[in-house]
C-alpha cells in the first residue's frame, strides 16, 4: 500500500509539471487569444474586416523583420540595424523613382523600371547585413556594437540621401517607365494583400532553411555552442554572414513595402522597429542566449505585437505608454523564457537521475 501511495505522489507532481510546461510553451498563443478577446470587448470595431486587414498588414511588417532577427538571435547574435535599413531601403527606392540616378559627369539622369529599383534597395539592405557580418567575423566586433554602429550609419545615409526631406508621390511616370511601385503596398492576390503573401513565402522559405537544410542545423549549432560547432568543422563565419545578410534583406523588403503603402519615402521610417523585431522573436520562444527558436513561433509573436500595438491605438493609449508597455512585454518574455529553460533543465536532470 505504501509503495502504491509513493508512486501516486511521484506521478502527481510530474503531471502538474507537464501541464505547466505545456502552458509555458503555448504562452504566446494564449496571450494572443487573450489580447483579441480583450480588445474585441473594449472596442466593437476591432474585429471588423477593415481593422483585421490593417492589423494583418502591420503584422506582416513585424513578422518579416522578426524572421530575420530570429535567425540572427538563434546564431547567438543581435541586429540593431534593421530599423535603419528599413528607412534606408525606402529612401533608395524613393530617390530612384522620384529623381532617378544622376550622372553629372555625363550630364544625364537614368530612370529604372520598378523591378530594378526594388532590386537596388534589396541589395543595399543585404549589403548592410554583409557589413555587419564582416565587422563581427573579421574584426571580432561584438554584435551589439557592430550593429549599433551600422544602425546610426544607415540612418545617417538615409537622411543624407534627401537632406532629411521626404520623397513624395512615388507613383512614377509612364514616359520614364517607372510606374507600378504602389502595387507592392496596395495590391492583393486572391483578396489577400501582397505584403501578407510575402510574409508567408519568406516564412516558409526560412522555416525550410532552419529545419531541412545543413545551413539551418549549422545556425542552431553556432548559437548553441560556438566552440563545439567550430571543432565539428562548421564554417562559423559563413553562417554568421548568412544570417546577417538575410536579416538585412528582410529589413529592406519591409522598407519597400512601407514606402509603397505610403507612396512616399521618409528617412525616419522604421525608427525603433528593431524593438518590434526582437519582441516578436522573443515572444515566439527564441532564446536570447542563442541556439533555440522557430519561425512559426516568431510569426505568432508578430501577431501578438501587431494586435497589442493596433489595439492600444484603437482604445486611445498614448504613444508614450505604448513604448512602456512594449518594453515591459520584452522583459517579461525574456524572464518567462528563462524560467521555461530552467524548468526544462530540471526535468531533464530528474529523468537522468531516474
């Protein structure tokens, strides 16, 4: 009888711990459901079709930034430059559409079609990511410092591009062959905005990269234990270059989408958006210590940030308090993530000891 009672008392705490772990792992999805329920109660228009489309468009921006950030954080780094790349890419595209590429030495101005314009902007964003990678791998600059520096540099170049002014009315000119830029932000396919399709496509591609390719395994290995990864033959520098270039590409893509939606480019676009990217990744279960994270989790985290941001705007929360709340969300997410890791380590140790 005492043996049976002992088994029961041992099973009950384990079941409680298992339930707790399930709730911890599903915390972001639970938070999303609660936020939707709260804002639906506080504002009747929250669940209207127009509101949902607007929220989805904002989520797509946070998700694209968060996907790139997730890869960087999994590899053990951080990228503070993504917000500035958003602004820089928009200004590059806006400048090429609005005033073309001026060649004073030849006395001519070249105008490119929209496809080439967007390619230029994406290459610029990817290039900034490559610079981040080089600073970190070749010059051993800490990721925080390297990307902090490029954050300021990219924002500075965005301001220099137009002397701090906006490139307005980016509809193009039929005679110059550069029409069509607003379609990226305003167009839709099968009734779904193009930006959401881009989020889905990039999300699927990056999830495949992480889970189904050697590159993905290498990213996890580098973030989990860089020394062990190096000893196993993984080319660490190449892995880090890859993730920072992808992050820069995703940020540039967001810059193009935002400029297309506004039909204008402003150098301050994307200011502090790196915080939204980090929040989406961390809320989705990506560990700031590296080695752990999923693209699916980041997408859910982006929905939480999008719903929280738009919901607070709808109920009239001031912009200052929005910043406070987002900051607290990031801190709480990191604390909960650390608690979950400690619980998992504890359970693993208990199983090992029998």
